[in-house]
C-alpha cells in the first residue's frame, strides 16, 4: 500500500478495527470526505472499499430499523454517497459485490414515488449515478440485462417517476448494445414504453422533443421485429410519431432539429415499411413525397463537392437518408403509388441529383490508392452507397451508364468481400452447438450480403454489352455460382439428423415448426436464386461463345441436373422451379456436345422440367369445360412465370433438334399425347395465338426428332385438334397435304 496517503491508511485502520456497526458508520463520514480528496487514487479507493465491506453497505441500503431516532434514509444516503464515489473506478463498478447489488439500486429508483423519498430525492439521484456507472461497462450491462433492468426501466418511464430521463438513458445504452435480444419475447414492455415516449415526443414543444427523437430512433432500431411488428397496428406510437415528424418536417427548422427527425423517419420506415408515410387520409402521398425530397436534398448537401472523410463524418445521417431512398424506390417499383406526371418528374429530378452525388463520391473513393485499406466503419459507409445505388440501377436502366461501368470493378470487389464475410458468418452460426458462443470473425462487413442486394440490378446490367464484358473480364460468374450454391443450401434446408438413440422410437411430439427467421431466410434465398437464374440466362443467351467454352457454365448445368429434382414440390418453390428448369434448358442447348446420354441425372432433370411445362395449362379447372386456362397453382405467380413458360417451350423445341433422344421422355411420360387430348377439348376459336404457336412448334419439332411419336399423336386425336385449331404445319407433318 505504498501509494496510499497517510490519512487514508489511518481511515482504513479505523474501519478494520471498528467494534460495532455504529463505529463503522461514524467512520463512513470520514470516508466520504477522503474519497473526494485529490490524493485518493484507484489503489486507495479499492483498499477503502474492501475495508468497509460490501455487506455493511448493503445493510445500510436495505435496513429499515431506526436507531437513535436516525431515519433509514440517512443510512441509505451515506451508503450511496460512498458508493457513487467508488463507482467511478471501472474495477469497482464491475466488482462482483457491486454487480450483485444492482437489484438494491433498482428497488430504490423504482420506489421513487414513495413518500419516504419526498424529502430526500438525492438518494434516488445517487442510485441512478451508481446504475449509470455500472452501465458504462460490458460486465455491468450484462448484469443489468440478467436482472430484468430493461423491463424495470420501461415501467419507471411509463409511470413518469422522478428522474425518468436517467432511466431512459440506461435503457437506450443497454438496447443499443444488445439489440433485439435485450427485449426478450414479450413485446408489451416495448409497446408501453414507446407509446409513452412517442406521446411525449408529439406533445413536447421544447428542445427535449429532439432528444426524444434520438431515443425513439435507438429503441426502434434495436427492437425485436418479429414480436413487435404483429401488434404494432393496435398501438398508438406509429400515429404519434407520424404526427410529430409531420409537424417537424413541415416547419422551418435548423440542422439540429432536422437531423434527428430524418434519422427517426428512416428507422420507422425501415421497421413498418414506406406505407407508414401514407397516414394522412386527405392527401396520403404528401408526406411521402416530402420525406423523399428532403432525403434526396440531404444526400446532395452531404456528398456534393465533399471529400470522402467529410462525407463520412456525417455517415449516420446520410445512411438514414439512403434507407428512405431505397425503400421509396422499391415501393414505387411495385406500381402501387399513383403519381401524377408532374410528381413523377419532380421525384426523378430529386433522385437523379442525389445519385449523381453518390456516383461522384464513389468515383473519388475507387480512384484512391488506399481504397483497399479503408477501416471497417468507412468500408461499411461505402457499402451503404453501393447498396442504395444498386437499388436505383435496378429501376433506372439508362442513367449515368459510363460512370457506373467505370465503378463496376470496385463495386464488385466490395460486394464479393461482403458476400464471403456474410457466408462465413452464416456457416459459423449453422455449425455452432446450442449455447456455444459464436466464433465470428466476419466483422461488420459480414452483417449484410451486398452481392445479394446487387442481384436485381445485375439482371439489367447483364443485358448491356459493356457491363457484360466487365463481368466476364472479372470472372464475376464464378462468384455468382458460389452465391447460387450458398442460397441453395438455405432453400434446400435439411433438418438435423435424428440422434442414434432416438431412431426407431415412436414420435410422441408433433414435428416442430420451422423457426420464422429460417422461413424468412428461405424466402429471401429463393428470390436471390431467381435473380441469379435471370442473370445466368442473360449471359447464356447473349454470350453463347463464352458459355460454350466455359467450364463454369458446364458446372452450373450439372448443378441444375442434380438439384432441380431435389427441390421440394411446394407452392413457394414454383417460381424457382421454373427458373432453374428453363436456365437448364438454355444451358443444355448450348452445351449439348458435353452431355452424355447415359447420365441418370439428366433423366430426372428432364422429368422435372416436363412437369413444370406440362402443369401450366389445363381444361379441368375451368368453369367452362371447353376453355383452356392457366392452372390454379400457377395463377398466383403467372405474371412472374408466363414469359418463362413460353421461353421454356421454345427452348425445349430447340433442344429436341440438337438432342433428339430427349424426345423419348416427352413420349414415355405421356406429355405429347396429353397435349393433344387437352387441346381437342378446347372450343374452336378460343385458343390464344401465342399458346397455340408454342404447342404447335413443340409438337412439330417432336415429330422431326422422333417419328415414333406420330401414331401416339394420331391415337390421342391429332386430326381433330389440327382441324379445330388450324394447326397447318403440324397437320402437314402428320397427315401430308
């Protein structure tokens, strides 16, 4: 104890030699003075803390017995006065004894409405100081979560007790650190708390309004979406926040008011969807258009003529604006919003200005020699710019093309890094045992798969000669194939194997339902695979020579041969089934010389493809038994697969010419005869020209490739069908002139 001053050594001696609690209590008054003195260093504080002993302090905090007419609040006050001074030391703030007594501090702040404390609010204030010091450290945060501090702090604010903002600050710190996990599975505390804060936010007209905007942002950002969203429409907070943000953003405000308002707007539309902005019954588009314009202007103000470092300094605000722009672009692409021509022009002009600024700054970054050495946080900000730009490119297929081509190599490099980090994180999650901590080295870049977000735009870019050349020069198709495999592993989820000890036993419990998060991932990966199929189709059709000589595309064809038959036959998979089947046909046609007839995987693939093409139309599900209709199971998705079906029929016809032995499957499966039997029932003059032409072309190619089909078609009623629907070309092939 060499670096402890003499007065403190003397005090420690008195504490250790105290024969009764009364003597020890008297010594505490000396401790409160000494702790505040400038010569009380960390070592001295720790020595004093141990000399007092936490049990004694706890006795003072929890005791209600009255000695010598001294009220219990005096004991509490002295104990807390000592503790608040010790709490400034990290080692003491996270001391196991200190953490074990968090419930005592929480009880004090929770009972602040009691009459005991009316005369001594300083006790509550000091209890809050202890809790705030504890909440500064990870061990303290964990301990607070474990004792249910989130729920207790929510109750304190909801009941408007004394010093509620301190409770709110601790709560925000905890949920910002632990995210959705901090809230648990019961959404009631969240709704109760946010209803109250949102009401205060809507009615408070002081500067505190903007502090509450920041608090609400943190709470919405960290909430447990899966539990909060289902009941949110029955709560008052979405409407309260709408009213307050509408008031703020339609008023004359400065930067200090606008920034927190835009960040909150981004968090609430990210949670509730852009539809939240259409809350005004009289003019539902007005607030949406205002918010879009403000965010586009803010992006220009923060990025135009700025260095990357200057823009990054306001990265949080800019990223919030990107969220609003991306969600707005995606929503407008669904054509649910009826904009007048003038509004469309205004939106386009605003967005073009914002994206010019984004492209300009990205160009500066991509030309910087240190672009590969960016710190993680800066890399994330660049990723956010790439993400929002690709949302725009997916819908706006002509703007700024030359600059975008120049940026593609840099953006692919960033997206590929992000994909690999994300994949590593997902694999680590999948492979870890229950309760085992996640060994995650993927960093922040692994939180989002940037390549996945680029896929819709890449469908368009793959059609453009220059962009396609860049993709092939960078061998981007290799990474896209890796992505195809990764998303297939999620779509084609297999339940863990049953332990040996359980095998053969009768099941007493029903099959557990799949986790909602897993179902959401499967849905997203299906959509990703559909986009990947579209990209590969465009590459296959528009660069046949490259595809013909490419080992990668041959590997992709084998992937489809092997996996399409394994795809579960459920309604959710229909669109993906069609895309994989037709991509397979396009590749098959292109790579026919590499395909061996005795490869069993081809048989199963062709059967799966025939099933997709065969099941699309029938007469059985029509109210009129003479009308050809799209099958019920296809109807819901027909706008996504109609073109695909026609392309599939056309390509199947092309494959028959190059690979005649495929015709055997069409005959043996009964499909060829089935087409005739179906069309014979269709009323004369009602067969749509494009459907008629698809079936006729296919049947003609089938006859050319395998004459043994002729008696099959005749037996099924080909003569009547050709006459009814005037299938001249097929009639000539079957019956001569």
